[in-house]
């Protein structure tokens, strides 16, 4: 898992979208524990459909910007990173803040990316896009957005949000990958 976390950090800035697929029938709680313990910031989905590429786990498939399968094999194989580089050669780098409206474009943040803490001391790193009532819309660096009840954050984090929110208008445009998140 650490290899995938590093790969996501390295290549998401260049346009790669990493999606993990759990295919062994784990419970949602077990999946969430794995996500939390490994500090995953890429999307994990339960199950996947498509052509069977291998019986081996873990297994990685790399698609180019046109959606063509260009490689499949073990994630830690040296060929995997080579395939990612080839697949990204025609990729458009993620948009800079405030530009465009694609999955990688970044809206103007209410609060830039930082580490948030809940009362139990668990942390996550995300930017805050907007606030409506007590529900904040947050965004991981990979573009995944999620809603989170800010009353579940530490008192210091809540105070920061309230000081920044002021009379901020809610951005009603839905973000790709919107999700509810618990930590």
C-alpha cells in the first residue's frame, strides 16, 4: 500500500487518477480502516467490473488518456512506472487554482489544504471549498471531494472555519467525486 500512496502523490500532479478496487469481499468498516491506516487519498471502490486481467492480487491496470489499456501487472513491477509515464505523455496536467472546470480543476478554496483533526486526534489533509450550515465541502489533493459535518472536528478547527466562512456564499456547483467522509 505505501507504494501506491507514493505513486499517487508523485503522478496525480501530472494527471494520473488512481482508483483502488477492493475485490476480496471485505466489509465497509474493514475498507475504511485500511484507508485510514494507510492515509489513502485516492478513491477506493468495492468491487469492479471489466475484463479479467489476472487472478493475482494486487494487480494494476494502466490506461492512457484515450482509455486504452496499455499495461497490466503487479503494482511494484518496474514496468508499472514505465507504463504510467508513457500513459501520461499525452495527459493535460491538472489545472491551476481557479482555472477550468474539469475533474482536476481547483476551485478557490475557503481554506487552503491543511491537516484537520477530530476530537479523537485522527487527522486528514484536505482543503475546504465551502460551508453550508455545519456541512463543509472538502477536497483532497487528488480532486476527490466529500462533505463532512464540521461539528465533528476539533474546537480549534471549527473556530478557524467560522472565522474564514463569514458571509461566504455557498458554491452550488457540484464537484466530481462528491462523497460523505468519516474519520
